[in-house]
């Protein structure tokens, strides 16, 4: 399984990859890594890929994912600044264990979470771009960040997302 992300970095969209050890689900707490003093979080949506595809056309892209979930994408802000200043990729700052919290899956046709211009790209454009670079397979995840800078999170904070009065994401920071 691949986790392909579309993140907001200084006014532009970048595609990144995370390993499956980055996933945090089932209402488990997020433990702040010892090596960071400044953890940030950005809201995201997560798409579940439902079929195999390569170089998918935009008009067919909606056929390649079947569910959407709210997410919280964590970043070690101090580590990201350090790596960027050194001109190095900042994968270490974003792809650490349990750095992507996933909420409850919803059928993609029932998903309603704001306007699409608030996200760095649309779900269909994300599928097209990911499949242009690599083959996507059933079970892969594609996440799309919100167009805002990460906000700081602190120990004992609780991150919640609600949809239609029901809690769809719950994550306590420890």
C-alpha cells in the first residue's frame, strides 16, 4: 500500500509519499516524537483507491476511489525548517510513524466537507497526478491537504472532526 499526499508548501502544491507506518486510526493517541519540539497539524481529506490505474484521464478519475475520510496530517515544524535551510528533502519532518490520522470512511457520493477550492487540489486531479507518476492500486491512499499553514498542537489537545453532528475523527495528542 502506498500513501500519496498532496501538500501545501509555501504557496505551491507538492506530491509526497508516506509509508504505511504513518497511519494512525481507531481513535489511538498521537504521541509527539521525542526529536521535535514543535508539532503542527493540517486538516486533510483521504481518498481510498478502489482499482488499479496508470495515467488516468480526468474524466475517469472519479471511478478510481470509492470512499473519503477526514484526516489530520502532522508535521515536525522545527525539523522541516532545519531540513529546508540545509536544502534537503523534508521527508523526515512529514513521514514519521503515526503522522497521518484517519477518521471514519464515508462513501464518496455522501461526502460533504466544504468547498473544493479550500483544498490544494481536487480529488480527481490528485488521482490523475498520482497515476501519471506511478501505478495506483486498490487499497492505496491519496490525501489532500487544506490550503492553510499547519497550526501548532500541544500535549493533551484533542483533534476532532464532525460531520452531520457525528464525530468522524478523534485524535488525542500525548
